[in-house]
């Protein structure tokens, strides 16, 4: 494990920092030519199952950008895939499930995760990366929040309307709650093993929570998310909770108890701080598409995010979602330099 004293971890705890920390969601891979050369055209799941390859991919953006945190090269469906449920990641589409959950009987196919036996390759990647990182650079592990993973298992793949998910929630809430409870335990087991292997913080991705109304989120997603975060908090590492299109849910999501709320680009950070309350740090939230513009535009938008973040401690600079594949790595490197030089949230004089 890193020393636990770097800027990222300090910001997560709303402590003073030497500079505003920055990392990028999906910084490992996608936009980096060295990643494309290394990975080739093979399956991403097979790449994740190769610890030495995954460790190198995890470290590439740290070397390239000088970010304050590395995030494990993996995917939120890896635990489900590793237990043999039947999911693949299709290029250009995302996770696809061969036989989606359609009835209570389908839950029998979702067996408990045995981290060392099922995902030992992930834990070995953690160990390899933790040994290589400088003490001031944090290693972030992650898992999918129960609702978001369940959405793939029920819909059979990415969805625009989440109709099957919402039908199951409302027509058979008993089956739905059993499903998300099993996925919550799977996330707890996976994250606990990652922490034991050496990650310094964890992020819970509830990418599709924004598809829910506040009432449905509170009833069908929040309890399982809170259970995961409570379990990880007991391990003594900071937790981040992130979703897309969740502006109207930020208060409820904050009540799940993360140390940091990830904010997408739709909500200004000063507004987000008001919604999540003073006990939460915030992470975000430059629009990833802005990074495709000339750097003078990107610089102006980056400074606008920093201005909204203010001077109170507890801001981790990030994008409002993941790095787009066509992003120029040079732009991201320049953003890191600008944030380090000009960020003021919690920065010691």
C-alpha cells in the first residue's frame, strides 16, 4: 500500500494538500498509444486476467500524465464474469449477458465470489502496481454498485430506457432485492480483497443510477449501495461514489456515506457541494468532450471548474465521466500541470 499521505488521500479526507490532486476516469488505456501498442486486438477481459499486462496498463497514465492516483485496470463486470455467470465485453457496445436474469430461478446462476480463487489475477495486479507506485501516488480499486451491475444482468447489455430493470423492480421487488443483495456482497468481497492486496482507496461506480427517480433510487438502489460503503469504510480507506446524470440524486447518494462524491459535468461543483453537504469531498468535473477542443478552450474550462471548487478543502480534480478515446494525451498532461499550479481547494499557503 502507498504511504497514505499523498494529495489524493488527503483531499478525500478534506485535509490540507500541497496541490489539488488530479486523476482521470478511464485514464488507463483508450487514449494512450502505448496502451494500444501493448494490448493489441485481444479481449479486454483476457487482458485484465494477465496481471503483468494489467499492471503495466495501470501504470502507463501515471508516467505519462503525472497524475496523483492510479486506478486499477479492470472492469465492473469482472467478478460476475469470473464466477461464470456468462458475460462478455463487446467492443463498441460494452458488457453483454448471454442469458439475462428473467425469473427468480436465474438467481441460482449467480454464485458468491471467492476473491483469491476467482479473481486472483486482479489481486496480483494490485500487488504489482502497489510495489511500483511512488509513496505519494495512491492506488484506487473499484467495483460496480449493485444497481448498475444488476442493470446489465437484467437488461442483457447497455440500455437507454432500463425498461426491464424497472419492470422487475416494481413487479417483483423480492427478486430485485435478492439480486442487489447478492451483488452487494460480491462487491464487498471484491473490494475487501483489493484493500488487503494494497489499494489505498476505492471507487464505487453507479454509472446508471441517473436513470432512476429519487423515489426509486431510495427504495431500490440506496440500501445495497450503503451496505457496500459501510463495509469498506470499516477497512479504513477512503471511498468515492460516482454516477452519471445523478444531479437530482446527489443528496440521496451522499447519504450512502461515501467520503467523496463524484460529480458529472452537468452540475457545477459549488452547487454539488451544497447538495452533498460539508462532510463530503467532491470529485470532478470537466466535461470529457471539452478535452477535444484546442487547449486554450480546455484551459478556460478547467479554470472554471477550479473556481467553482473554491478554496475549501476536499476537491479531487477529474473529468465528469471517462476519457474519450480520441482525446489527445498531450491535452490531459497539460490539464494536470494547470490543476497542480492553479488549484486552490485546501492548498496550503
